[in-house]
């Protein structure tokens, strides 16, 4: 864990939030337009330190962090605290639901790749192309590829409606889920918040779904519950960008070339990871 430790004067504790916020701003060179907000100290897992929620807010954007401050009020650090007693991959696997999820490959595969993705994200389109063309072709039933939705609603206006649509498609056919994903990614540059429903209906018809049933699901946002479950799960894993890929719990954030994915899959298949 990388951590910066700063010496504060004796007047800080019980917590002088204004002084701490100012110190954080100066130490990290936070611009004036960004508001620095601090919660109340809470007991933490780190002996001798309390935990404080730290938020950076600018406009409608909020970034949450965790700050730890010593019980004497002299020192603090920011970062993720790691416990050497915990198998991180195994802990992540426990948080990932694999029941009744759309997947390609083999249900009982030794290697499970879980992807959290946003259909309006250009990098996700590239990742989808790489995985679609290379993963199953290379490994066949040795892998299981699970797709989960993580729409970045603050910057992508049609990502959530599209995510709802693919789950409405899945309610009728899992194959249609993947076909609609392919359709959205393939026409990504031409889709807008205004025509996303039209694109979804076009794909639903091509997949021979019951269009009336699909439209009712979409209009009532019945797929939103599935989307929210994906998002909550992703956030519990620390996902904040797309695409984010986990292979047997090991995290590969951002767009990776297939060689990076292949190297890790091979390690797991060979029992070397």
C-alpha cells in the first residue's frame, strides 16, 4: 500500500475538519473549484487509526475516498488498507454472483472471466470485439465469460437504457442478450438517447423476440433491477471505470490487449497463479 503520512499540530483532535480538509487540499494540490468534504471519525480495521470518509465534489461529480487518522490526531494517510491474511482474489470471487447470469463458454469452466462494461464506452466496444473474436475461439470450454452492466450514467446518457434493453432481451432468450450487445457495440457511433429504443427494437425483431413483451419490459424499466444489482456488485469490488475485468477474482482494470488476458488465463489453467 502506498501511503503518504503528514504531521499535524496538536490542536487537530477532536477532529478539526476545516484544518484537515485544508491540509488534504494543499498536500494533493486540489483546485479551489473542488469541494473537500469529511465525515465523522469511525473505528477502523487499522489499530491506532480512525476511519473518515473523504469526498471530492465538483459540479455533479463526487469521488469518494477513505482517510485514516491516528487516534492522537497527529498523522493521517489515504489509500486502501491491505490485510496480508486475506486472499484478495478469493474475497472478490465471493462478491461476484454467478447464478442465472448471461455467459459464453462452459458453465463449469476452471477459469471465469467477469466483465463489467458500459455499452456507450468506446473502450468497452474494443474490449467486446477482442473477447468476442479471441476468447472462446482460443479456449473453448476451458473458460466462462460473464458480461455484467456498469453504465456510467453521468457521462453516457444512453448507456443505462441500453443496459435495461439487453436484460429485457435476456428474459426471453440469453442468445438475444448477446445479439443485442453486439448490435449496440456495432452501431455505437450512431446511437443517441433519442434512438436507443429504436435500435433495441430492431435487434429484438432480428432475434425473433416477442416484440410486445420486450417493449413492455423496456418501457416499464423492468430490467433496471438487474442493472442495479450489477452496479452494486461492481462497486463492492471497487470498480469505478469501464471496462473492468476480473479473471478468477484477479482484477484487470481498463482496456487490455488479449495478450494480457491470455497470460493470466494460462496461469490459472496451468495452476501457476
